[in-house]
């Protein structure tokens, strides 16, 4: 890096820089010649440089932070946790908005159901606000694999932008997507680098959240791992995200997240490796001087850095035509440095490599101001400033001159002279012409009643119950009272006199019984029920307490019926033929014993060698057939035994149901009989389910001292009708309570409330729906009057804050017809009054004070012209020093302001491509940052 600020000689054509050839005396006899000595020095120089670069590379590798666990970063925010109100644009491309979060009000919503959504939006808004300015990426493809690999495979840089006007926060996709498999899995035994997948990512696939992300991750799982890998499109991270544990089987989830990664040194270490590969082409002068034990490196340290040090240094270097690279601590610091430069000069800098192309195009195509014109303007501005300073130093006469009276100014514009004069009037009036016309009308229509509205509480009639709703409540109360009176009975009166809690429990029990009867098809009056229905008989017997033991036996057989239904499933598809009038139990016992004999290893034999089980089963083997074959195997015997037990179960079910007075056909196939029995038991179970509610009802009525016979369905029906009437009586009370609660929610009326609110409360108490509707209309009109008065006072306050005399004039002459003509020339009158006031004020301002104000304005113009001149010099130098055929933005843009770890990815390692390299900021960079000397030109 040159120390005197001049540009260096430029890059050497073959790479590296031109070698230095110091003058030496001719070699003495026996000494090696000059070429041999130079070759030896070059070899030693290359060896020293190689050792230095290897040391710096190893240092960067040793100091780089591990990046294999995404949960170790300070900021990881999963997009699956975004509120439902935030829409994620999965098809967003480079430069597009991925999602946005609007500014969220600090006040929580009134509706409780909306609180969670509001809180989530506030949390995300705060998170994104904190991340604005930091280097964040969109991570996709969360890889979880042992040992300790839990991070995203794909990273897409994002910019978090806060809109200055609306404060909306946009997450914008910026830069190219990178595949990080080598960084995460380097050295892993099951990893095989897939170069063609990496090439596809570099070509644009796998960007952001587009559909190609899933394709890239699936291809990577199939070719980059030797073992099995699982890929899912889940947005939620797997268990490894919470526990930190990794899986023996590689799992890849889409799991998108915003991640702020700590500045890594991997790229810096790799950059040193590239520099080592380029050393055979020549050692750049900056590296050579640093590695040489005899030469002095061109490095300058600034011990005390002021805020303007780096901006001033960069401005001066660009104005002299130098190319500069500045390594900063981060993206925010780089943006701050660029913002500190003059605007035209900042257009020559790059802080984000993704914008380098646009900056390069602007450098090549934008019109360059003429430095000579700006230099002449700078000279004239300097002379003006110098002249004003000389006049201040020599002193001036404080002669105000002849004053001009106020009436002379008014005589110059009599149509505008109504506007009062006031010192320091702003350029424009506090209210517009239309607002002035509005204020004139409001002042003319102002009444004492309207003025009093601002002291009254603002009551929004829309927040009160509507007139239709109040009318509905009043009519519901009246209808409930009429209905309860019409169906009142002696039992309903006795029930209505009981406790409300008792009625609630009785109502619950009645609903349970009613639901069961409806499920059984027994709703309505019992006189219309079918007496042959088993549910009718069971319900009647249960109410009367008849035949409890018989019905208990029927209930106990429910499990047998259900077993038979399941057993029929095992017999499906088989035909079992039995002899007529067979002894079912004997055959079942023989089938069971023979099956046990065969299962124990026995076999069917002939003659006297037959086993006892076989001899007992001879009738079964001779007469029973399964699908046309004798049951000679354990499997067939199982089918026979099951069929026999089903038939026995049907016979037993027939017995218990007939004991209960219910008969079923006995000549049907077993399957149909079982189906009928199962259906009957289901209906009986529904009746039994309702009986606890009936028993509890009887107990409650007995404890309450209400004698109600409930031994027959007709008695139960009459009780339920009386209970409904009692509850309707309570409904009347509830309707009245609703109206009272509605009245209480509106009132009570306080001192600051409008009188129309009291009228609304009175109408509710009197059950007068029409009067309530009229009161709401009057409240709306009162609110409108209050809004007009507030608007009047707000406009008047704005005028008074700037021009009290004008406000007083408008109040004193309100209703004057002349104001309509005056407001049409409102802006013109204000401009005249401001000019006239300034002219009057100038007569009282001392000459020295006026001169100092002129000096301040002249100095400001001089600074602006000098900044434009500096930018013109820089633009001219850049255009003059451009290569004949520039190929990349790095050859065109003269100033690169980048975070240190982004320099390797943005700038190729071309020796001498920059005149000056500046390292600024606290970015924990050590000696490994000295690779910037490779890019700096040697001093001439």
C-alpha cells in the first residue's frame, strides 16, 4: 500500500507486479553474476512469502468458528412460527420480497381471540427490526446426521429492509444460493461430494423457497450420501432442533429459517490457499515486503480514529484517482461508511457484491460533470466567503437606513392587507386554503350547545346495542311470559317454586332421557309408541321397577351376543353342514377334545388304535362337513367348534329374551339371528344408559318434597312437559335479566355524558323500543356535532400556534361575508404578510447579524460545490483509468467497502488490483487480514 497517496504502477501483465531491479556494482572475480544473484533472491522471497501465507492460512483456519449446528447461532427464527396473517411468497426470485410484516400497534386488540395473533406479529416485528442491518440468510434443507451435524445445506442471503415512510419491514432475497455440504460434512466417512448438484445450485436452482429447492435436496440425498437418507417437505424442524441430538440416519427437512451467522473465516482461509497456488507467477510487492526480513512493509496504523477519519481518507483517495478496498466489521458498518460519503462519490462504491453490476454499468454510462465548470464555481464561492469574512473582520456600519411604515406596505396590496403581520412567519400557512374555508364555516355555525359537546364524553352509538337487538330482547321477554302463562299447570307451578339449581339438574337428566328416547325412535307422546317394541317394554318395566332380575340376565348376555358377532367373522366364507336334531353341546365337546388331541401331536387312526377323543368324535366326523370335507384337521375342527358355540349362544339368547317377553324367530340362519340379537341388545343398552338419569330425577324430586309419580311412560311425559313450562318461566326471568344487564352495560349516566344517553337508558327501562331507536339517532347527531366542534378547535389551534393575531381576528369577525373572498386568496395573503413582515424586520436587524447569516449561507454553498468538485475529479479519474475492455465489475468500480470475510467471494486475487487497502472496524480480525496486501499495488 503506497504511503504517499499516489497510485501505483498497476498490475504486471503476466500476474504479480514488476520485479524491482536495484542497482549493484559489477560482480568481482569468483562472485556469482547478477542474474544468479537475482534468481536466488527471488527464490528466497518466494519461500518467505509461501511460509507467511501458509501461516496466515493456518491461523485463519484455527480461529474460524465451527458452523455445524444451527442452534448455536445467536439468531435462528423458524418460518414455521410465522403468524397466519403473514404470507410467504414461495415463488420469490432474486430481489423479490419473501414476506413482509407491517408496523403493529402497541395497543393490544380488544377482542381476546385476536390477542395471540397480535402478540405473535409484535414479536416478529421486533425480531426483524433487530435483525435489520445484520447479515442474515434464508436457510433451507436442515440436515440432521450423526456426529453433531445439524445445520442447513442451502443458504440464500437476505436483506431486511425497513420502509422509512410506513415502517413496514420487508425480507428481500439477495445474492446467490450456496450449497454448504462440503463445509458441514468434510471428512465424514459417509459423504461423497456431488459436484453436479453444486453446479446446479450455482446455476440458480435451489434458490429461496422455489419449487427447485425440493428437487435439489432430493438429488443431494440420493447421490451425496453412501447410506440411506430421509427427505421431507416439513417446514418444522425435527427433534434435533430442540435436543441438539443428531440421527444415525441422515434426515433432511425443508425447515426454512432466518439465520444470522457469525462472521466466519473459512472463505479467508480458502483465499490464502488460492494465493499459495498463484505464488509461482510472482510475489506481489506488498506480500514480499511483509515477508522480507530486510524491507519495510507499506502498512500504516492510525492509533486514534475519529468518526470522519475513514470517510475523509476515502474521499481524498478517490479524488486522486486511486482504487481502494475497505474491509469493515459488517454490512451495517459498510453501509454507514458509504452514507458518510458525498452522494455523487458514494455512487462509485460497492457495499454489496450483488449490486456491483449496476454500479459498474453506472460508472460506464453516466454523464460526468465538467471539473473545470465546478472548479470555477468553487473559486467564486471561495472568493465570496473570503470577502464576507474580510468585511466581518474589518467591521461594518450598523445603519438601518430609513424605515418604512406599516401603512405603506399595506397600501401596496390593499386586497391582502387584512392578513396581520407577524415576525418569523413560516413559508406556508398552518392550514390550507380549503381548511381555512372550512374553519370560516365552522366558526359561523358555532352555537353554545355545540361548544358544550367537547366537554361531553364521546359516545359512539355504534358501540351501543342496536335498536333491532333491543327490540328483539323486549319482544322475547313478552313472548316468553305469554308462553309460560299459557301452558302453566299445577306441577309446573310447584317446580317453578323450587331452587334454580334443582331445575337445572332436573333439566339435564330430562335431556339425557330425551336423547336416549330420540335415538330409539320413541320421541313424542307415548300413546303413539309401538307396544311390541322391546325398548318400550324395557323402558316401561324400568320405570315401574318390574322384572329386574330377568332384565339383568338379558343385560349379562350382551357380551355373548357380541362374541357371537365376532365369531361369525371367523366363519365367513365357510359352509358347515350339521345333521338335523344334532346334540350341539355333545358335538361341541367332541370337536374341542379332538382338536386338543390333534394339536398335541396325535393323529387319526383306524381300528382298535383309535384314541378316546377320536372314538367320541366318530359321530361328528361322520355327519359334520366343512366346505364338503370331514373336519379332520385342527383348523377345520376350530371352525366346527365355533359354529356350534354360535348356535348354542343363539339358543341361550332366545331363552333369556323370551323370559323378558320378547320373542325372536328361531328358524333363521345363525348369522341373521345373531344380527337381530346384537341390535336388540344395543337398544336395551340405550335404555339402560338413560335409567341413571331417571333414578337421579326421582331422588331429587323426593328430597325436594315434590311428589311426582314416574312409574309409566305417560307419567314421565307429563313430568317433562311440566318441567319445560317451569323452565320457560325461568326464561322470562332471564329475558328480563338480559335487558337489565344491557341497561347496566350502557349506564349509569355520569356528569360528562350527553343527555341523549340518559334518554336511551330510560327507554330500555320502560321497554320502549321506539324511544330507544330515537335516542340512538339523537346520539349520532350529538356525536357529529362534537366532531365538528373538535375540528373547529383543532384548525383554530393550528392557526393560533403560528399566528395568534390571525386566530383572534377570525373569532372576532366570524360570520363576516368577507371571509369567503379572503379564503380564496389565503395562500397569496400569507405570502404577502410574510414578505412584508420580513421587510419590516430587516429594518431592525443589525448589519453585522445580516452579514453573518450571509456568511453561513455562503459557507454551506462552498461545501456543496467542493463535494461536487471532488466527485467530478473522482469520476473523471475513474473514466480515464478504465481498461480498454473491462470484463468484470471488479475492474470498473474503484471503491469496494465490504466486510472482511466477504472480500474473498467478491474480489479475485489479482495482484495490484487496488492502490490502497484499508482495514477498519472491530471485527476480531488478526494477522490473517494481511492477505489484503496481495491486492495492493507497490509504491513507485
